[in-house]
C-alpha cells in the first residue's frame, strides 16, 4: 500500500514539474514573440533571434523556437541596409535554425514556407545573379508548403508575391497572383477569427498580404 502511495506521489510530482516546465516555455516564447513583433531595428531583431536560440537550446523537442529564430534572421536580411555579405550571413543563420526546426518536425508546412521565405530573401539581395536559379527554388518550396497545408496563408501569400514578380518579368497579367492573394486574405481572416489569446503558433504575414493588395486593385 505504501509503495502504491509513493508511486502515485512521484507521478503527481512529475506531472506538476512537466506542467511548470511547459508554462515557463510558453511564457518565454510569448515574451520573445512580443519583442520580435515590436522590433524597430536589425539590432532589436538580433536580440529576439538570440532569445529564441536560447529557448531552443533548453527545449530541444520543440520546433517553434528555431522556427522563429530562422524567421527573425530572415527578416534581418530583408531589413538590412548593409552589404550583400552581411545579408547573406543573416540568411545563413536563418538556414541553420530552420534546418534544426525541420529535423524536429519534418514535412511541416510552416517550416517549408520559411525555407521559401529565406530563399526569396537571398534572391532579393542579388536578383540579377540569383534570380534565374533561386526563383524556381523559392516557388518549389512555397508549392510544397501549400501542398502540405492548403490552409496556410503565409505559404499562399508568398507564392502570390513570386507569381506577381514572374508575371511582371514576362510581361503577363497579375490575375494568377491576385487570385492567390485573395485566397490568402480569406485564410488570414479565418485565422484571425479563431485566434487564441497567448498562442505561440505562427500568425504572421497578414500585413504582407495587405501591402500586396494595393497592387491588385
């Protein structure tokens, strides 16, 4: 009887420890996400990326910390006004983190979409020399992300951006790109309606779609 009581007590203590650990993880992620969203400079983003990296080191079975570290580094590349080498270093760090996230959660639409986002950043950093081979790679990644989850508005809006750029390059109309954009806006609206307070799941990208909407009037 005493052994049974001891076993139950140990199980309860273990459960309490797991819950406390999970709460600490979520709170750390919420704080890092708040700082990332309010970042006003590349330096602010670097602090957020470092925070996500630290969380990832302490939570090796979670894919979201490395995912957000990768996203933050990619955004640093897009925002950077520095040299091509500086931008490429940001994208290299982004790749390192997204590869870790992919190892934890393979065939994840959100992760594949960020892989495409990173590739799109590399392309934008030097379009003349990289456009020919990286444009196809980016579109392939966004296509894969969409096939893994057709309800992922981030993958769809970034595919819309690529389609718009391709249409402009070849002198074609924006109908396909704008159709994808409208689909993403509908999905963003649904996502917003079902948003859970304090959620750390990916919810970014709506502003990207709203900016692009100006080109589809």
